[in-house]
C-alpha cells in the first residue's frame, strides 16, 4: 500500500498494552483517511448508547495519505471520539507536529481505549510505547504542559495535551497543541480527561511511504512556495481570519448579545486592523507558508492566538469591546483547554437567561471581569460553573423557563460566530451539520451574502450547502489538510486529487472525492440517528429564536427581519431531496446502498426506522 502506512496503533490504557494492526487497501480507498477513517472505525467499534465519558469510548488520532508530507498546509491531524456534548460522532482538525511524527512512527491511526487508573501521558517512539505518570502535570494549564513536554522531548515532538477543563470533563473541552492550536470543539478534550490521559507525545524516525516520492518532493516544494507567494500578494494573513469581523458587522451577521443583535457600533475596536496592530507573535501549523495565527497580549502580559471565532464569541457576543479583556478570556480558554466558541455561547446564554428572569445571578453582558471569574469556574466546575460546563443546551434544560429557545446551538453544539437570523442558507448549514453547529462543515455565508438573494430560500442554497459538505468532508477533513489556501487564496481544488494520486498511485478525480464525501456524510448522519433513534427534522433546525419576530433587529439593514419556519422547512426538504434522505432527515436504504453502505443500513435499521426510498417533495405535507 502506498501513501498510507497501513498501520493502526491500538493502545489500551487500562491494561497498559499496545499492538500494531493493519488496515486493508479497500478500507483506505473507501474512506481516504482522517474523518473518513475515524467515522467508520467508531461506527464499527462503539456500541450505540455508550457513555462518551466512560472507558468504552475511544479516542482516535487520525491522519491520511498526504498528511505530514511537505505539501501546502498539510500539518493537520484529526482527533475524534463520541462527543459528550452532542452524543454523536465528533472530530476536530488540529495543526500539530504529531501529524508528521505519527506518520514517521509508522502509523495513520492511533486508537486509545480504556482508562488509566491514574493521570498519565503516553509516549510513542516508533514501535515503542511507554506510559508515564502525569500527577505533576495534572492541574497544569496547556501552556505549561506543552513547555514541560517540549523541554523533555524537543520542540518538534508531536504533543497533544489537555488543560484543567479536560481534566474536569467540561463538555466542550478541547485538545491543544503547539502554542496556538486547538481542536475537537464537541468535547474531545473531555474524553481525553475521562481517560486520565493528560498528554500524548510522539516521535518517529521512519520514511513515510509514497507512490512517487520524487514527484511528491518536487511538487511540494514548488506548491509551498506558490501558496506562500499568493498569500504575500493578497496580504490575507496580515489580518488572518479576523479580517471577516468588520464584514460580518457591516452585513448584520455578527453575534451580538447572544445573537439578539447583529451589528454593534463598537465592533471596530476588535476588528482585523486592531488585532493585527496588536500582534506580538505569529503562530502557525507545520508545513505551512501562510501562518495565519495572530497572537496578542492581555493586560497581564499573557500571549494567545486570536482567530475570528474567538474574537466574535468572546467579544461582541458578550458585548465586550475591550481588546485586552477579550484577549484575557481567550488566553484563559486556551490555557484551560476549553473551546472559545462554546465558552462564549454558554456565557452569553447565561447572561441572557438572567436578563430574561429565567436564571438567578448577577452576570451581565459587557462585564468582562465577571466573565473571567465564570470562565475559571467553568473550567474547574465550581459553583454555577458546574452547570455551565455542560454547555448551553443542557444548562437551559436544567434551568427551564423557556430558556432553551435562546440557547444558540444545534444538536447541542454552540454556533460559530455567525448570526443567521436573516441568513437562511448559513442557518441550514448549521442546522444540517451532522456534528453540531460548526462552520467548518459548510461556510456559505459569503456566497449567500455576496452572490445570492439576502433572506432568500432558493434551492441553490441547499445545493451549495451539500456541495461544501461534500468537499470539506472528503478533501479537507479526510486527507486531512488545511482548507485556507482554497478558501482564502483561491488555490485550485483540482490540486488535491493530484496530491492524492502522487501519494497513493491512484487515478482519482474531484468526482471521486465528492462521492466519498456523500458516503461520509450519510454515515455521519446515520451515526446521529443511531444514537438518537427518535430523531426528526426539527433536529436540523437552527436555534428557535431565529424564527421569533420579537428578536428581529429594531434598526439597521435587517430591521424587522427574521427566518420563516415554513420557508426554512421547504429549504430543508430540498436539502433532504438532494441528499436522498427521508423527511425526518434519515438517510434512506436506497441512498445508503448506492453509497456502498448496505451493512451500515442494516445496522441502523435495528435501532431506527429506515425508509426504503424518498417521498417526492410535493407529497411531504410539512
Ligand atoms: C475549530 C474552531 C475554530 S475554527 C476556532 S477559530 W477558526 C476556534 N479556535 C480556538 C482556539 O484558538 N482556542 C480555543 N481554546 N478554542 C478554540 N475554538 C475554536 O475552534 C485553526 C484554523 C482555523 S482558525 C480555521 S477556521 C480553519 N479550520 C479548519 C478546519 O476545520 N478544517 C480544515 N481542514 N482546515 C482548517 N483550517 C483552519 O484552521 P475544531 P487549528 Mg481547530 C486558539 O479544531 O474543533 O475543528 O474547531 O485547528 O490547528 O487550531 O487551526 O476562525
Ligand atoms: Fe495552520 Fe493557518 Fe497555515 Fe492553515 S493557514 S495550516 S490554520 S497556520
């Protein structure tokens, strides 16, 4: 097998054993790598209904055929498990030296099973696996943990770690790597913590097998330079991801005050120009010539990387417009190892619930000092932090008083920083994202607001969401590789099948990837259905408050506008038609069989009703 190492490293944390297993070429060609591998393995190996924080859950670190080789932006790793936040398959895409080191150690997949009796970290050095006590690291933040392990194993060792949030099983704890990287929004850090696993360290010395190593090297060197030059010319990484903040504000798509507003006159204080001027360092992933991570300092001098999602959710969404205060919250999330998006979304829900009289407390929008106190409490699960550490949906269900309506989440995962109260296509993208409301599945907002009718429900939007889910699931999450050269610089998509072919000796076209993307998306949704057998189309709705005329903006370019339920439902039906899913949003047997998922359709049918075929849109009666 060329391109893939063909090896799985399976580590049992309970028994302290490990073994090397092989996967077949058929498996590799059907699922590519990254998300594809992780999804199929978790589908096969996890019994439906298991406790995500129990020892029976598995933590996967997964690569693919061009991960870690010197190709543009190929330093990404997938971390995956069943999520404690959403109760379904979850993954995150994280830049890390582990991408290169694990491949050089001879593996594409690492599966961590069971649970250590005491805090530990695992060290993988080629074929050797050792278990080390981590009591001295337990209770430390991710910055210190990274430093201790780097001092011991070197700057280029592959290191993944968790902070106190993961240790305390905050349901939106992330895994961290290097100075600035964070991945696994739906609680992959909590799964790692539940296994008493503080860190994973990998060092490898082998050659990564390639079908055409000469061509790979020549193409890689040339393309890395070309992407770097394109970036310099376009100046994209001068402001990086936060360039989008002022655009969102202008377009009335910014989350302000828990999405009750979509614009704010003070938003400029946190825009790309301000964050770029405050830059004290630049971070990036391995194998990248774009290096988009802008690091700034807070008042105490703590340095952390800010990206648009972090700024949007910890800034305007909480009505905090002081750059240094926002930077403090960001630093705390990074050090505790906690997702900035869900932290911001849960805190804003809490301020809203107090405002609406649903919860008792003294936290208010705009109170940065109180937000910092609460952030610490969440990470340590102290006092009200214990409630908030379960995320906005679970917290709202405990608090009651209709506060679930303004928990800004889908399938339990808080929305990334785009206010969709009058952006139906992006609302559909969040609603149908099978891992919960993450923009990485389909970011159609720029297409929608630049090239399509604002507020319209045209079928083109459903098609666009499907197209993006196809491309992202198969190419970017499964090779896996960073999508920014394509999104931000217009680097041609056709490069990726070419890289894949050079690595594996295959002869794939873009269409082969798109079809695999459909297979992955059908199994992703089937995973959700298997875990939630009574699922229905309302699980693919955006937050209910978007349909409520009472929260329409009072002024500005979308004054009085909001989403309309009957039209959204029709758009959702178009989406299901394109996908070949029934009116509940469950993939039909016919669709699954056509994608090579016959066995999986049988398995799904044991717990959830699976329709044979779709009902044409006119007969749905929605
Ligand atoms: C990603 C999500 C994002 S997406 C952001 S900012 W973004 C937030 N970053 C966080 C952070 O930082 N610290 C923290 N404690 N929590 C954070 N939560 C949020 O997590 C990231 C970049 C970015 S920056 C984006 S868009 C792109 N995402 C990619 C993706 O998803 N797939 C892909 N193939 N390529 C991508 N390239 C870009 O990578 P999750 P990273 Mg992350 C500090 O993991 O779970 O998917 O959540 O990976 O290495 O840090 O790079 O405006
Ligand atoms: Fe990492 Fe940014 Fe480079 Fe992508 S563009 S590989 S996120 S540094």
